[in-house]
C-alpha cells in the first residue's frame, strides 16, 4: 500500500478481531454496488444523497500487524499481533497511545442549545408522543487533520478495545474517523446478527447499569423495536442483556440473531433498521422528524449514520458511526448523543455527552 495515497484518499474498518479492510486511491461515489465489487456504504444520517456507496481503485484485507507495518515510518518496523499492540498501548509505548496526535483547541459544546432540545423532548413525552429521543451536542475546532495526522490517528486506532470497531473514510476535502462499539448488522444469505446497545456509564463507576431503572428502560426501548422489526424476516433470537465494558465506558448490550426465511439485501437491512432507537428515537418516524428540526442535528452529517462495507458477495457488515470526529468546510466536529427517556435528568445527560466526547479524544490522541 502507498501510504501517501492512503492519507489523501482512503478508508478502513476493522471487521473482525484481526482483519481490516483498507482502501485507497481514486474514490468513486456510486448509487449501488455490483456483487463482484468491494465498497464502503457511507450515507449521511438522514440519507439525503443518492450516491451512498463509494469504491476505491485499491483494496486489501490486512491483519493488524500488516496494517501496523504500513503505517509506521521507521525502517523495517516489526509486525506485531493484536495482543502485542494492545499491551504496548496500555503501557503508552510503541508510539501507539503515549503521545497526543493533535493539540487542538476546541470550542465547548453549547449547553443552552442542548437544554432547549432536552426540554422539547420532555414536552413530547408528556404529550404521549415519544418514548425516546437522542439529541446531540458537539465541540468544534478550526483545525482539520493533516495527512500525517490521519496516518497517526489510524495508527492509534490499531490498539482499540477488542469490543469496538475502528473505522475511517476521507478525501482531500472531508472525512470521518473514529471507533464505535455498535454493530448495525452482520448479514449473509441465511442469517442477520445485530445488537441492542444503549445505556452508558463510566467503567470506573462500580454501580451496575442493570440496577438503574432509567438505563434498563432506555435499553429495552431499543431491544423491543429491533425484535419487532425483524420478526417479519424470521424467528428472532435475543440474548441476555449484559453490561459490556469498552475501555472507559460501559453499556448495556443484548445480542440478536435472526435466521432468515429468505435472503435480504444490504440496503433492505439498512432501510428497516436505521436509525434504531439507540441513535434516533421511538417511534422512528416521529423521532426523525423532531431531530431534523433541531439545530443540533443540522451539522451532524454522518454522525450516527450507517457505515458499512461490502466485500463482493462474501461480506455485508455495517456499523453505526458514533464516537468519531468529522471534518469539512475547514473545521472539525466532535459530536455525542444521549438517549433521553422520561426518567432522564438534564445534568446526568449533559455529563454523559461529555464522557463520550472525552473517550473519543482519548482514542484518537486529541
């Protein structure tokens, strides 16, 4: 791989513990993908564009060690296993997590704007119209990543927690990069797998999310809708709800599997799932309408959108694009969302938003 070409126009996603799809070179937007093609599905949250797929002139599947060797600049770097990279990262060694990549000055999130969205949501709860909504807050900076910083961000993400999925997609004009805990779906001709993921606390907080009625309710809203959505395709199998530790943050998670009555396409899966109540709200159509009218969603672009890959007819894998930075129009934005339900308290949700943005800064070295 040519690293100079990669940092100008490229993409990656870790789709299993030790496998990365990495693409680079000439970028071609597309409305659809042929079965024999490799491509990235990168719509914005509201799916307002027709060309939601993109393909590159070069594609490769690398192990973590192979990708690491390409991203390191010293002569003859040693290829390491994922476990070795993770161990070095925990020690702040090997250039993986010990140093900042960019010392940017961020404009703080607007609490007044979030408060207005929060209060509007509470009124919709009182009217019996909504069960859940996910309003946003964001920080911004006038800085955008250089090619060298894109390389170093990518390098840091090699050591991301094993329960998370690093991803990125960029051109010379704009881009997105981060590490998400949430899989929208993994799809083949006979089965669809997904997860209900909601509820958040700092991992350092020893209280259990399972003992918090607000967090459990928020999670059940997500799980219930996913079960209802997929009952049309097969017998839905839901796993036990458990706490899921992902570095500094812990969530509630339940795995969901659906043996399919008949095959469905990548696009069909997206159309029935996105946005789940984890990133949109419940009911879905009303939540989308409310979010489109909120000031906090007008710059969200791909935050919370599907971020997927298709490797010929072998793999259909899609993430939810959270815990990221996005850059466009000479600025970089760091969004976070908070699941607001009737039991939510403003100050708790505001702190959760900050905790999520802090986790992004730590993962990328910001």
